[in-house]
């Protein structure tokens, strides 16, 4: 058994206020756009009391979101001998209806046939098994949240891999202490955010952390362009401010030059603006920056081209190709504009440089993104997107994409109590590849904290600050450290640090 599989050690989060949902900012309900499918273990291995707690937890978890198309859609299915859909993604468009539907869910019972439930979830999310990099298509982000009691779930690796390859973010919550390695392999990275173990009686303590993880995936933080004409265009965005919390700074300009950039300051409760006096047939870039004294918010950007006032002599498509979601074995390719009325299909060709074998993905004329998988880590690829037009012509654009270094996760983590508020932390990693280890924990306010590495005689201590969080970087030869003055139920996390990024870490909760 994995050392952190003990129920009193593995909770992926720290306890927070049970009424945390009442403290959510006013704009969080309109923060997001995406599809969330809940796969709820309702088999006979789940006690009735445990099932009731899971249902109550789900009702609280989804409460702050605004529902419906263009916002958040929620579907629920139960795991049994045969899976059962309680309600689909388009069934409920109000919180009152969703809460009633979740709370009146009756336990299905039967065997734990999770694999069949996952196949049904694929259908609900529009995932085509075996579609590879093109299976996910475009559209809003998708999340699959799996609640299980930890009992052996069966052959789930293949359907879970198909979901992840299609761009679905997989999260799991287990109320049991078994099958840690199985669950770790099926969730989407980062594991510390998307995999939680917690006793069913304490399940409410992870509501806020799990909700934050979902929001991080489905947050609608993009700037959209609508109703483009020869001289006007409408910019739209999901509001993240209110009239009292800040303003937006808008900046737009022509990429061709010849016009002065335009700057506008907009109220915090604004969500769209019509741009006027634009030049026909001209490409523009626009950026929107939320200005607030609260936590920093990122700038949103978009490019668009106004309609031309002269006949189109030559059709160029695509005109932009971008790379995102780069991993060690995958990258996402997106392009635009998409004009199905002129294009028969799109073809994406990619090969590792120099001289790698060319591979091809063919997509329909309305698709504008695909996820390329099974790539070589830490390599450069040449990616070419071709539009095969209805008149037989073909246009293409090429870009270079780089995959990331393989970041091996921490192999194991163990906490050994050394007193009421002290603990010895031990772990196993790959010392031949890591640059060091990053250790973080929560300390008691208004008291000192320190550490001592088993591989070094050096030690340090520091006085407390207003923050209750503390962290320390240790050399790659370290295999343990000693922490003191830990806060009650302190979350201790250790992550390996590589040349390019931090690898997946492990977290344990020290209860005292």
C-alpha cells in the first residue's frame, strides 16, 4: 500500500470553513462556461449513509454556477451493474432544479461497473472512442468528476485515456483508502489538484478546493468577436469585475499601421463594446485588462479582420495557426478563420524535426482545433494546417511546436509524527534527474518554524509572518526533512523540481 493511502493521512486539501460557499465573490457564478459530467458510484459496495453524504456534497459543490448553454451544463450518471443517466447536460438550467434533482437521486445498487459508466459519459460529452487527437473537437472545456468508494473499479484505464486524449479533464474523489496508484494514473495532471482522498464524514472540507479546480478548467476568460462588418465589430467577454471592484482598460489597433491605437476605460460591470470607425478589410488586435486592487487578473487578447469592401480575389485560409496545451507527448493545434462554406476539409500534417515521419489528421470543415498525441518528449515538430477548398485549391500555413520534458512524479511520501506539532517527512524521487525538491507546509501563526535535511547538516529557521504558509527548496540528494510548529491538520506537499518545470508532487495531511 502507498504510504499516503492511509485514511488519516490523505486528504488532498486543508480543512476550510464549512460555509465557504457563502463567502464566494459575487461574480463567481458567471465565471465559467463548460460541461461537467458527474460519475457517481452507486453500487452495493457504497453504504446508504455514504451515498447520502456524496449526494449532499454534490449539491453544495455545484451551487454557485449559472447554468445553461453558454454557461455551465451539468449531467449526472450512476455506476451500477448497468449505468443510469439521472439527467443530461441540457436538463437543468436553474440552480433550484439542479439541486432538487441531485438530492432526490436514489441509489442504483448492483456491481461496480465503472467502465460501462465511462463509455456512457463519453457519449454524453461527445467523445468519439478511438478518434485520437481529433476526438475532442472544439467547444467549451469538459470535466468528468468521478466519485468512488475506492473499491476495485474494473478496466477503466482505456476509457479514461480516451477521455483525456479528447481534452476532457478527469478528476476523482475517493472516500476509501485503496487503489491510490490506479486513481493516480487515470486523473488529469496536476494530480494534487485533481485527486482527493477523504473520509466520507469529512467530505465537506474539500468542497472549496474541488470547486476551485473545476473553475480553473472551465473559467471563461476569453475575449470574443461578434457581428463583424466593414467598419464595426462587437467585443464580448465574461465579466470578472463589478462596478465597485475595478475597471477594464481596452486597447485596440490596426496591425497594418497608419492608425493611432485606441484606448478606452470601461466600467467594471461592462461585458461588451462595439468598436466603430474601423477600416474595411483590415486586421485588428484588441486587448482587455481588468484593473482591480484585488488579486491580479490576466489580460485577454483577440485578433479579427473587418469585412472587405472589394471583391475577394484570393481566399487565404487558414491565416493564423496557434499552439497551446503543450505537454511531454502532446500539443493542441488551433487555426482560423473557419469558413465551412468555402472549405471541404482541413488536414493537419506534423513531423518531428529534423526528418521525422509525417503523420496526418483529417478534420471536418467546421472544426478549428485538434490535439496531437503520442509525440516525442522534449522535441520540436513542424506542423502544417491545410485547407482543401471546394474549388479544388489548397492553402496552408506551417508553425513549429515544442513538446515538454518528461517530468516524473514523486514516487512516494510518508509522514512520521515526531511530536504534537512536529513531523519527519520522507519521500522517494529520481535524484539522477531532479534539480531539487520543493517542500511546502502550513505553520502555526506567531511561532517559528524550521527544517533540517537528512542529506545536509545545514539548517535554518525563520520567524513567522502574517501568512500561515511556508515552503523550502532542498537539494536533489535530499530524501527527508524535519518540520516543526505545524498548524492543525497541516497539508504537507513535496514536489520534484526539474530543469524546465516542477513535476507532480504528493501531499499528505498531518493531523494532530
